[in-house]
C-alpha cells in the first residue's frame, strides 16, 4: 500500500514517521524548503514513545509517484483549498482520501471535488508540535488517529490495510465504525474549548476560577450539543458526560491550540471550528449566544491581523 501524506509538519510528520518506521511505504508531499531540510537532517521525532531520525521519501508535486492508495490530509482548515489542488494529481480511480481535520465542513468540500465515495472520515488525537528547526516534538502520552466509512458500510480494503499499518506502528486508534459520531463528539469539545479559551485568553483551569467560568463553559458545550443533536449525532448522556468532565477539571492547564496560534499572531481555524458550528445552528433555529460572542472576537482578531495591526 502506497501512502501519501500532505506535509511533514507536526501531525503529518509524526504519523508518517511512525508508519514508515514500522515498514509502511510512505511519501511526503512538501514544499521545497521542507524537502531540503528533510534531505539534509532527516525526519526527526523526539517523543515520549521513543526518538527516531530517519530519511524519508518526499515529492514536490502530487503527480510524482502516484497514484496512491491512501492520501492523508493533515493540513489546517484554512489551507484546505490549496491542499486539494496539491493532492489532486495524486488521486487516482482507487485512491482513498483520509482527512484528519477538525470539524465537518471540510468533508463537504472534499466530496464536491473528489466524490463522496473517495472520502472517508478521519480524526487525530496527537499531542505534537514542530520546533523552529523542524523537529517533531511529541510530549504527551497519547498519539492516536482513527478513520472509517461514513455510511456504516464494511471498511474498504485500503482502510483495512491502513488499520494494520497503524497498529504495527504503535499509533493508537485505527478503524472506527462510528467515525462520524466521533467527529461530532470531538467538534463539540474542541469548539467549546477554543471559543472559551480564545474569548477569555486563558486555560481551561483559568476559566473555571472565574465566578461564572464553569457556567459559561457548560452553556457553550450545550450549544454545540444541540447542534449535534439536530444533525442526528447526539453523543448521548455518556458522551456528554465525558465532554463536560474533560472541560471542567479544576486547575487544568489544558488550552486550545487555537489560543496558542492567536497569541503568536498566527492564522486560526475560527471559521471552520466555531463559525461553521454557528452556521449549522442558525439553519436549525438554535441560539448560540456564547459561540457568537467568541466568534465575533475571533473575527475582529482576523481583521486586525489582515491589516497588519
């Protein structure tokens, strides 16, 4: 099985590096500067699960070395359009596209370009970052990706093969028959966390120390819950208990990566993570006062950033 991974950044580099380390046929589609660094230094992973430095295969165009059996998309949502153009030449008649993005809107965009039959559901739970020197830093105890058919059908051969490769690599997860529900569950949690952290400029624990902090967090979670339920993907009481518990741990230093990006003056996935939740809420007639406030805050930030202010 031939796997193409778009980019060799934090998530793509870690997942692809572990897959190759265990013997998978992996190629990275990268920009010229990243290719030069990888050819010079190799792909370097510093991890709680073991360090590795290895030479990797790279291409500058999706048309090189393809078509591929699986294309893993690990880009940010705001880079989706350019990512689609980059991988398009790599997608053949039997290619399966596995996006590891947050939210749901990217699935509609990918379906429109490649056809719903080629695009499956996927998500990543990998605590990684990339240093200024290009080293992949994995400092958390978890590293998992999951993927699966979105319509409940038995998994296609490419996903079965990818599942075997993931398990051999030591990455947790793999085939998930409930991938769409899992995407919604993660989106409710992530949207609530990103909205509250960015609006109040603090960690989950910081917010809970405020007089109305926990109430605001729980209200925000419930807004996402209502949207998911209206879409036919209610996590149920057990799922919601897990989400609420995760976001209400006193003293937690857990912080949305979107806040880290905002504090650095970088681009953020505001539209995809928060804005799209609000858009779906409006269509369903659901009020989202907390999410609207946070989204307006993020839009002001993006406008200021675009002006260079």
